[in-house]
C-alpha cells in the first residue's frame, strides 16, 4: 500500500488581496506560512520518499515549510508547471469583487466554477500570451503528469507528498474519487490542510482522510 498526501499552498498575497492569481508568481503571506506549519503538524509522523510541487513560489514555499517543520528537509523534490494553478487569462491580477461588478456575478461564477468554460483570453500585461484555462484544460495538463510521474510512485508502495494549487489538486481529487464534471464543481480544497489517500498496488483508494487545520 502507498500513501499520497495532497496539500494546497497556504494563503498567498493575492488571496489576501482577493485577486485572481493563476500563474502570476506571488509569495505567501505570514498567515500562509503559518497555515503551512499547522498543516505540517498533521503529518509529522509520516516519512516521505519524494515530493512534487508546481513551478510557482507559493507552492515551493509551502512545501519547504512543511518539510522543515516535520524534520525532513532533504526529501527529493520535483517541480513542474503541470501542477500549476489554473491560468485565469485576462482576469489575472483583477480584484474578484470589482470583476463581479463589471461583468456580473453570474458571469464571473461561470468563469470560476464551470468545468469547461475558460475566462477571457485577451492579452494583458499579466497575460501577454493570451492564455486562459478552464478546469477541464487544467486537468488535461495535470492528470497526464500525475498518472506518469506521481501515481506510479504511490502504487510502488511509497509515501508521496504533493503541494500544489486549488484547481490542479481538484483535478487529481476528481480522478481519485471518480467524480463527475458536475460533482467537481462543488469541490473546494482548503489551504494548508492535508488530504491523505491510502492506495493499493492496483490503484484502488482504500482510505481517504480530509484533515482540518488546528486552531
């Protein structure tokens, strides 16, 4: 049996500012660093063989805090943008409340929560290439990496830590839990709180534990 632990990065500066972040590389806040430490205490008795994270610093920082807190700073780490947050296109950098006033709550909810509708792809200073992703698009790049790089380690009986983002982790949870595209719309991944899967060699989930950060 292998173990997979998923952690969403702690609060970032733009989470605090209520801005769409996506691929913009912003750091953790002090509160985010504390979330990482509190989350680490929930898995302090586990010994990790390998860790995976995205190409964005808020995930790197969370991972390093977790590993240092549990006394395992030398765990091998692989970084890849396949685990990056969903790219929010022209919305990146915009305040969420102001965006809702401009486009309407209903439209913004569709962009944020629908499965296959991406935000506008207009080129902006923070999106010069005109990229934009739906959750489906995010899953399309995250899941092949998960299946080829991460899951085989778990199936081999290892204990693996993944620190990434709300939407890349939603893609992985959707896969492991067998969720439909309708069910995943209501799935939220809390910052800092580990989700622990025990998985047998054939890929069946034997147990799932969703933790809550201690006060």
